[in-house]
């Protein structure tokens, strides 16, 4: 492709035929002729120099022989020279044609060393970049390629040296300072036994301009399409809004109807609406639960057919009232789900503009539990009054009891004491004290007096406990000993005996297991004693139910510290309770006794005091015929708690 005499030959002489090669060939032929004639000429000169003459016949013979030899040598050489000349002419012609072809290429063609030196460039490169071929020879590819993409990526150079094609985009800088975007395709070639690479670069300015116009057209088309889509969407949205408004109006009407129905169904009262013909128009879920009749079966039927008892009660109330008001209420009892329960009925009219929609609404409320609570509150008021009366009586009894104890103490001092007054009186009466003391001892007078004192002190202690128990609870809690409160509850329980209750606490064996390392807790003394008293009373009542002859009623009391709480176990060997009863034992008003024996509030109040007011936990374990165990956990004050085991705010269920 590209040819030169040497690497330093100017670029303008590349691709040209060298005429000096003809002179060299002539010199070579002359030297061959001279070499062929040299022996003959030498022999002629030697013969003339020695003999002074020469045999021209021999000379001609030798000359002819030399000419023959010369002709045999020169002719093949001539043929070779002619062949080489023709090849040289043909090679030069091919180079000129290839050069013309390269110059006609529309791409810029550069022959470059790997160090960046430009060896040659075609005419298109000169035209595009504005450099002459001589100027290209003075430049480096780094002067033209602004981004130097190929030389900044050694991996691409390695690809070139492996014989692979490398294609990349870059920018060329023309002589006039214009940036020309090009797409370059590089390939390695050998030039004068040295690796070079040839670079074909295409000006892509027009293509980029077209691409930019295409992008602009695409953006414009996209904007137009978006505008059309927006208009279509707006129109569609408007249509949808109109449809939605219509649907919303319909749904709103339906939702209001459903809302009213759900509102009526969610009410805890049974709601029954009847028209002027006493036919049922509304029947909520509570009415279904109360009567066991579904709304589907009740709608459209007469009230007298569905609930004849209610219809009779309403008719009776109307007959009792001479002037029937627009609304009235009454109470009645009805058998519901196998249990006789109390109900309150309120009836009020429905007044509408359309006469056919007028009627009455019947509201029925189950007030059984409400009446029980009222009854329990009444009973509590009675017990509170009795407690106050008992406290007053205990206070009044305390005064004569104090006099009895004091008088008994004085009698002991005056009979057995070494008082000066005793000595003086006995001497004045000439009474021997030793004989008197012997007489009193033989008559056990001192023991009787000690019994009076002991009974008096015991009665005083009982009265003190009753007064403390009846005293109102103070706002602030104090540190209390659990074992002392438990002992106080035991003393109170020992006085709780009644023939009707059929148990005597004094006959029950009490086993105490108190841990000596138990800390005090923060609580109200009266509340804590009330809890223990309720548990002991409940255990005594359970033990009183067993009538076996050899039965030994026992209550075990265990107190010890467990983690950050004090645990109290109250265990009896009574009849126990089934699982269904155990789960409900802490429910208010739940009792297995008859209505005259218990109210069912003792254990529920105890559970409330322990869990809510004292922040503890209370549970029960029981098995039929194996006794019952009540377990109480009362939290310790902060100063006695472990840092790694702080109490949580969990509420323990009693089951």
C-alpha cells in the first residue's frame, strides 16, 4: 500500500517509482561484461608486454570464446532484469491505483504508529481536517483525537495487537478548531516490518444531526400524543365522574340503609318495629338472640304469632293505663334460654308523613344483671351499716372490758403482790399471808384470775382487730408484714361461727409455713386482711361440707419470697371444685351456694384488691375430691427488687 525508500524519506515520495533503479541495472550489466572480457584483455596485455607482439588469431579465438560465454551469461540476466522491470512497473501501477482508491474513500484514513505518530493520511482526511500530508507527518494522533479514547484504554490496544477490530466513537479537532464527531474503526497492519494500525474514521456529524432531529420529532410526536391522551383522559374522566356521581348517589342511599340496619343490629337492646296492623317490620340481631327466631322468619308476621307473651304483656299494660301516652315502659319476667330473666320494655310511636309507614318501636333490655347489681349494692349498704354498728358496739364493749381487765390485775396485785399496803392490812387483821397464799393456791384462785386476764386480753385483741378492719382505708399505703396480716385474719376467722353456717373455724387445723426472709410489702392493712379473711372463710365453708366421721379439716398457709414478689398459698383439703366452676370462681355474683348463704362477691372482691389495687396476681388450682389451692403474688417495694427482674405491667387472668 504505502512505500518509501527508508523510514526518514519524506511523505511526498511515498507511492512513486524510483528511476535510479535503471542506472543500477546498467552498471551491473557493464560490470558483468567487463568481468567476462577481463581475462582476454589481460592475456593480450601480458603477451604484448612479454613478447612485444601478440597473436591476433588467438586473441580473436579467445575473444570469440569470451563473447560466447558472455552471451550465455548476459542473456539469462537480461531476461531476469526484464521480468523484474515488468514486475516493478506493475507494482508501481498497482500502488498508484491503490493510492487513488484510498484517496477516493469517503472515510478519513490514517496510518499511525502505536506511539501515536501519524505516518500518512488520505485525501479525505486532509480535506476534512484541513491539514496537508506534510503537516500530518508532523502531528500525533493525540493532537487530533480530543478524547484519545483508544490510547486511554490499554485493553483496546491489546485487542488491536491480537488482530481484532476496534470500533469506538470520538471527536477530531480540525486545523480550524472545529470539533468533528467521528466513528473510528482501527485494525493492526505491518508497515516496513513494524506494527502500525490503520484507522478508518467516518464523520458522523450528519448522522448525529439527523438523530437529533429524529429525537426532536419524536419528542414533538410524544408531546402531541400526550396532549391527545390527556384530552381523551379528561373527557373520559368527566364521563367517569358523571357515572361515579350517579353510582355514589345510589351507593349512598344503599349505604345509609345498611348503616341504619347495622346500627340497629349493633344495639345491645332488642329492637322490634311494628306497623299499625301489629305486623313486624324490623327485627334486629338482639331480638333474634332473645327469641331464637331469625329476622327472615319474623318479618311480615303478627307480633302475637312470633312472641305471644310479649304481646299479652303489652296488651295488659295498655288496659292498665286509662290515658295511654305516646310512649310508656314496663318490666316483666320471661323464660329465655332455659333461665327466667327480667326485661324492661319501652314502647314509643313512629310518626312519618306517609301513614302506611307509621307504627311503633318496641325496645327490650335484659336488666337481670342490673337488678342483681342493685340488689348487691343494697346488701352492701346493709353490710356497711352492720359493720358500722358492730364497730360502735365493739367500741362500747371495750370500755367495760378495760375495767374488768384492770380490776382483775388489781385483785392479783392485792392478793399475791408484795405491796406495803398488803403487808400493813394483813398485820392489822392478824392475817397470815402464807396461809392465805396456800389457800388461794389450793383453790386455784390465781389460775382463775390469769384466765380472766387472758380472756380479757383476747377479747380486747378481737375488738381491736374488728375496729381496724371496719376503719376506712387511708389513701397512702404502708409497709406491712404479710405474716402479721395473715395471723390477724386467722384471729378474726376463729370468732366466725354460726350454727346455720354449719362450720366451726376453731375445729380446723391451721398449718403455718412462714419463710423468715420475707420482706414487707406496700399495701392497705384492711384490704390485705380482708383478702385473707375471705380466703379463710371460703376454705372453712368448703371444709364444712364434708360430713365424714374421721375427716380432719386442715388449712395450710405458706408464705415465702419468690423473685420480686411475696407468694402466699392458702391450701385446704376440702371437696375441691370441677374445672367449669374453677374458671368462674372469680366472677362477680357467681356462687355455688344458695341465695341465702352467699352473694358471690367475696372472691371477686379479693381478686380485684390483689390484681387492681395491690398490683399483684391471684390464681386458683383445684381438683375434685383433692382440695383447693389459692395462690397470691404481691409485688415487693422498689428497694427490695432485683435490677434485672423488674415487674411488668401484665394483668394475670385468674384461669
